[in-house]
C-alpha cells in the first residue's frame, strides 16, 4: 500500500511517501504557498512521485494536516457568521468567562469574538438543566431570526441554546427550519459540535466551527478536485486535533476538530519513535524558531485534553478563545531559536518576543540587532557558522558575538562566553519550568519517560533539559525535519464523542451509565458510517471525574466490558488511581461524580506496519571535523568532534562531548552521555543524571 | 545573615525563576484540588516563599487580595512560635482578620523548611475556605453582624501539623465549628499537601546551589526589587493627589461611608497612601483591616506605575500605606469584616480618582460595580442546604484612547459562574444575563455597559444576602466623561416590583424573580469628542440606542 502524508506549515510543506510492501520511504520539504496552499501540495507530490518513480494512480491514501482553520480564526478571516441563542442570553459570547489574562494590566482587551453583537439574535424557548423544555420553541421568533440573518448577508449560522447538551430538540428544529427557509446558509448547532455544559465554551466552540466551515469546505473541495484532476484516488484523510484521522467529509462538517492538526501529528510521531525504541512513556519536545511545544504520550497513547485555546496572547492562559473539542495536550512557551534575550532587573530574561525568521537572529545578517538564543548557540560553538541549513545559509558569527557582548555581557559585567552561556542556560531553565508543569505537576514521573526532541532547536537543548529534570533518555528521531508528516502515517481513523451528564457514582446509576454510553455509541456510529473505512472498530471509554464540590475534573480511562452494578465500582477504582497519580492525595470519604462522558472509536486498518525509516540515512556525508564547543560541565571551550549524522550507521556509538549535525538541526551530546544509533536511525542518548554529572 | 557572597547574574536568574516557578506550582496544585469555589474559580488564594528571617522573597501571581497579608504572615506566626521552637514537619495555621487578610474565611498555612536541622526559610499559602462558621453560610454576612465574634471561628496561630502529623485535636475544634466540615478538612489538607510539594522543591534548590548561594541570591532579589520599585515610583510627578467618593451605606437605613485618600509621591522613589480622612469603622461586616487596605493600595500602585516585577518584601519598602486607627480602613478587633471583598473595586476607584491627576493617560473612568449575592435555603428536592454564591461583573471605565471593555473582571481577577452550572446545582432559573444599553458613561471613550441578571426562585423558600454597591453614587467619569448609570436591585413578586438595598437580607418564595441591574462604568473625556463612527458602531451593535445616542451625544442619523 502506498500512502502519502503531507503537512502544510507556515514556511514549509512536508511530505512523506511510504510503501509498506517494498518497505521504503521518501521525504520531501517544499516551500509553502500561503495564498494557495494546494499549489505546494501538487508541486510536492509531483516531485515526490517522480523520485519514487510511481504513477499518481498507485497512491492509495493521502493523509493531510493543515493550519487553514487555525489561520482563519487567528486572522479573523472566517465567514460572516451569525448566532441564534435563547432569549435573554444574547451576550454569552461577549461576556465570556471574564477573567483577565494579566492581573496587573487594566488596559488589556478581551479576545475579539468571532461574531459581532449585531449578528446575534434570540429566539423564544427554554430548555432546563435536566433536558425538560419549560418553554417550547416559538417558530415565529425563529423565522424572524432567519430573515434577519439572510438580510444581513451572512454565510454561516451558529445555533447555541441554553442546556441544549441535555436536550438537542430545539436546536434541531431550528437547524431544520434554516435548511428549509435558507438552504444556502451553513449551519452548526452546539448539541452536535460540543454537547457539554458551560454555555460560553460550548457557544464559542460552535461559533468557531460555523466561522471556519465555509472556508475549510471550499479548501478541501478545491484540493479534492485538483487531486482528482491529477488522477489521484479520492481517498483524502485529515488529521484532527485529537491525533486521529477523519474523512474529508467529516472534516468539512466539523472543521473545529482539525484546528491543532499539525501539532497533533508531531506528538504522534513522538509516540512512534517511542514504540521503535521500546519506550511507552514519552515527552515530546518540539522547539522551533519562536516557540517550544511540550506534549506527552502515556503508555503509548498521546495525552489528550478536552479543551484548548486558540489565539493566545504571549502564551497566557485565558487570553485566547476556548475550544471544547479534544486535542493533544500541548504546552507552548515563547522560547524558540529566535527568542530575544534582554536584561531585566540585572538578570537575563528571554522572550516571549521573537526575532522570527525575518529579520531573525543577528547571525542571519538580515538586519536583526537583538541577541537571540540562536546567536548564543552560535557563539558557544553549538551551531556551525558555515553548515547552517546544510550550508545554504552562511551565519555571521562575528555579528552574533558583538551583539551579545554589547547587549548582555558588558552591561552585566560578564565575559562574552559567560553571557552566551547565560542565555542558553536561562532558556533551558525556562523550558525546564514548563516541563515540570507537563510532567511532575500532571503526575508524570520524569524518570519513567523518554524525551523525543525535534524541531530546528529541540535536539540542541534536549539533553540539558532532560538532565535538569531527571529524564534518563533523549531520542532524536530520524527524519525529525518532517516529523509531523511522519506522525500522520501512524494515525488511525478516529471519532470522539462526548456529553455532559453530572452523575454521582453509585451502583444505582449503572443503567443510566449504560444508556449514556449507548447513545454515545449511536452518535459515533453515525460518524463512522460517514468515515467509510474498512477495519475493526476499537472502543475506549473515558470520563472526566472529580469529588463532589470540586471544580476541576481529572481524565479517567474507564474499563471496557458490561456496564452493570459492579461496573460503578470499577469506575471509582479507576478514578482513585488517576486522582492519586495526579494529586498524590485521596479522600476516601468523599463522593465521586462524573461530569463529562466520552467515547472514542478508533478504526484499526489492515495494513502491515513497517518502520519507515530504513531508507533514510542516505546522501553524501561529510568527514568528521573538530571545533571549539562550550561545555562548562567540563572546562569551558573543549575541542569537540563534529559528526555528520549521515555518516553514522546502526549500532554505532558516540560518546559526549560531541556535536552531531543534520541538515536541519544540530544535536548536542553532553560530556558523559552516550549515544547509540538505533537501527531505524534514531539517536538514542543516555543522559547522565545531575548528581553524577556534578562529580 | 551570612556574609555577602558573590553571585553571578546567571545563577541569580535561574534561582529567581525557580523560586517563582515554585510559588506558581504551589498555587496550581491548590487550585486543582480545592473544593472552595473562591479558590478554584476566583483564584482567591495566594502563595509565597520566605527567607529564614521571615522576609518574603517571592509571591505567586494569584489574588491581589493577599498582597497585603502574605508578606507579614510569617512574622506574625513567629511571634507565637519562635523559630527555635519549630521542627521539620511542623505547620502553623491562622485566620485572624488582623494577622491575616482581613476576614476569617482566608486560612494561612505556614511551613518552616529545613535542610537537615537548619531552618532555611518558609513556604506559605492562603486559601478562601467555603465556611468558617458564624452567622451565615460562607462567614461573610454583612448586615446585622456588629462584631467579629459573630463571624465564626477565629484562629490565632496554632500548630496544625507537628512533626508531619496533623494535630487531630485542633482539627476537631475547627471542624466542629464550621458548616461543610468535609470540604474545610479537604481544603486544609490540600493547603498542607501543596506546601509540602513546595518545601521539597525549595530544599532541592538549596541542595543544588548551596545554602550560602541561595541566601545571597535572596539578599540581591530583595534589593533589586526595591530598586526596581523605586525607579517605577520616581517616574510619577512629585505631589499630593487626593480624591474622595462614597459607598452607598452598610445596610438598609444607614449612612454613606466616606472613602478618602491622599497620595504623596516624593519624586525620588517613595510614595505614601493615607486613608485617614475616611469614615470611622462601621458596625457591619465590611470594614477593611489594614492588610486588606494595603493589598488593594499595592495593587493600584503596581497597575499605575507598571511595577509588574515579581512581588517581594523589598518591592514594598518604598511604599507606606496608612490609615487612622479605628477608621474604616484600619479598624480594631473585634470590628467585623467578613464582606470586605465588596470594597476592592472601590479602593481602586478611589486611588484611580487621585492618580488621574498625576498620570492622566493611565487613569480610567470608574468601574461598573459588581454584585455578589448569596441565595440559600433548604432544597425542596433533596432536603439539603444549598447556597448559590454568585458574582456578576460588568464593564470597565473608558480609558485613554480606548472604550472600556464590556464585562471584564475589575481589580480582583476571577471567572464568573456559568448559568448552566448554577442551574444544575441550585433550585433557581436564570431568566437573562445581558448587557444594558445606554448605561455606560458617555465620553470620548465610552464606559462599559452595565449588566442585567434575573434569577427566578424555584424553591418554596430562600434567603437573599445581598452585597453590592453604586445604588446611590454613580461610577464617576474622568476628564469630562459622564458617569455610568446607577445600579439597582429589585424583587419582582407577582405584579409588584420592590426596590432592594445594595446590602441587606430578603426572604424569598417560589416564583419570585430577583433582578440585579449593575451600574454602567464611567466615561473618559468629553462626549462631544467621540468619533461619529464609534457612535454608529455602538448603535449597530446595540450598546447605545438611537434615543440614547441623541441624548448623550446629540447624534442624529
């Protein structure tokens, strides 16, 4: 079977072609074409298939990750959208949850809602928390609302009524009426998009879906048409934020599910690499030009969060728009190669401001004047001045040195090397504090995890980060440069459904639980039919649970099997183990309740899964060289071996200190650490732990 | 104190960042395990690290309401438990209004941290408990409470944990005096567990860098943050800036309370805020103990002077906050204070009025005032008590260059409680939650709108304890901006509409509708200068009606 995965990013579109019979893979990077994203896809496919000497018709499946929905929201370039809501609640979207993302700044503004107040209309109806309808829907008010939407030339409508998660009837009536009266309007109803309680989050999620639906629909149709014209089989799958694939059709209906498409694929790649080297617990560390992203894979399964935010300001929690659909758990901080170093209170502060790619770090010589993490790494000898981007860019080391000297070293009374080291150290320390949140604070013991590091700057900072927090093993995957695209190949078709039903857990409620899961299964099956893929469906049950009276829930993986009186005991046991893992504390007397229930269906396709890395380590490699590299762990500048990664083969061993260079990233091996080249090309680094490293 | 040790800026940076990370982690742990709504939705808690001399070296960025109390809590604890009497595994608990943050629900836990047998510092956290006993659920009843003894259990410092074991005798006294003892116990234990995690990390920091280095870093941090605060304060033009405003009253039929401040900037980095000209303390539970006055005065200074560096004791050295003893802003025990949270917006508003004269572009129109009612009773369906603790928050005053945002939390920083969550837990139905047009003070930059929330009682009986303000004195505008409209609270029973006081108690029955109308916020600059497009946009979006536009802006289509 031939599968092609492509991930469209802001700068590059990455491709992987996998032939699981012949057991080889091709990788490709082409510049993205933001004005017409499909152009880069067609261009790349042509090159890739040419290289592989394959016909377009031989490709069985196309897998796709895209930022189209995210960008439409970030740039507020979605469709003109209206909202229909319950009488008395016109301002749910405007009011939001009201918290400031900066406590001490009273001059901030809230995120701009996706729908203007003038386009929000109320209808007469009321559904109560238990699903009963205390005031029936008044169709005259619905017709008036539709007329208003039509006369305002809107393209999309979101419908979100109070407590509709408990009874979708009135929303469905409105949807049907719209398709009857105004069939051209694209409709999204909250009981389908995100049937969970808390009206602001549900309404915003629905509004966001409506807002991007026309754009995503047009984009996918155009892509499908173009692919069909090139004789590709029309079997296109799109990555969801949850790390599962859906058919193009479902992506068009629920575009809100594909917001974090690319990052989800990145975490999945971490999972594959972990599997390759026999590690089930993985922290993924993706550090690029402007940010660092941390994710986790627990027991082989990517960690998922039920809600996330889009459009953060300065990475502050609460500054973006909340989206209530499952997504891979990612913590993003403003620390990338381009993050700017400055002095605050006589100390070094890094980011979140970034020099980006343009002008970029000082060493790029494109007009950057503020020292960045990359400049520090160049001064310390970590990054080669003449083999950056495989030699495509010559770095100006001299400019980087003088930038750090003038801006950091002199004002602080440090030597140049101390200042550069300070920048590197402080950046690593900031990431270590973020990593603590992902690991220790969320119940993950770093000693049980391996770190998979990728992105341009990830492999350079990974070992010190791992050493700082006590992670014993770092893996730099082969093909790290097209990491997310590789992750797509691992993904399975997946449907997530969930609902809110607040329920205290006791044997008496087992029949209620059974009916909740029955109706979730029914919903999932409707989507599975639209997925139209062959394979065995695997079901996983989850619940978001807490002690009665608490306000935050923990995710609990529920056992499978018959739901009877005994099952409720199993639920409580599962909660106890999840809760104590996270909070190291159990209250045996407290009553436990479930807030949200969710069911995940994954379709296990029949295909042989081979490693896709076997063909990777090709190309002309360079001879070993040496240069001065800063290792304060031993003695400042040390003459260090520089190795071209392509010269390494399976089972080779490299001892630190060393630098291993890839065309698109550089791996730093610390003194005392040992690298083994895995048979699939990964660099597996055994990280000496802190106490030992000191001696 | 150890001899000053040389410490390089990189080590210093890493130590300080780690300390802040510890203070933050302490808070997130607490937030995620708490039962108290105040803690998890309102971030009504705080965390801090101290050196062995009880000086605060880092404070977590949580509720500004504890900016005043946290720095001194360790010193207070040491007055009762001298340092040499403390052992590893001990922890001190207190909630006294004067020693703590101004009312009983905030419990502080203070844990000494040792490296072997040497005391190297303290970690502390406070959390707003669901109840501390007293006259009404939540221990914040205002009206009819005339002295602190009616407000619940007062804890002068006690050793809640000894050598790692909870003192069950003390715990029993506490739990025997509070409503919802399970939740109070859970939150007291959560505070202790969070402190333990922070203490472990602090020990690791000392081990990694050595006691001398960390102590030297502490010294530098205290001095640097003092210096940074002085620099920020010295940018404010020297002078004395004064302002006064009034609270409605302290219960039905009582007199307004004068809130006055005189702020003196020396011009070389010192500031004094003096609230002495304010009214005397009142016989109702809204007095502001000095720590609470300090908290929001400090908050205002940080906001106006851009002094957003991490909070330490050093940063407070250049700031003097005082009020005449026995006055509303510095009452003496047993002045009651449970409901003092209602003051936070008004303390800021008062300072803002004065600072407008010093820093016109940083000032803003007065906030819409929030409403903070408690509706409780016995739920007919379960025969168990229910308490609907609610907070409604509306707009900001107009700001230089920008309208006030709609419906954003002022001063304190909390989230609202969703309609669907309230209705799931309480026998009520919320009829509406909407912005009120034509309520924001007109101006070149308009004040945010007021808000209407209507709650229908579905239970046979219930009691409202109301806590709100601005029913009598409008939120002021600045530099020619108009004030926002007055707030109002009404009881709709059958066809009658009864006006309720901003602070009072009302018995309710099934079918009653409570209508809470929040004030609009004040405008900035004269209305004549408002841009035509801004007026048109407001009309289109319904923030201003056609009639309102004609009246306030003399606008014609």
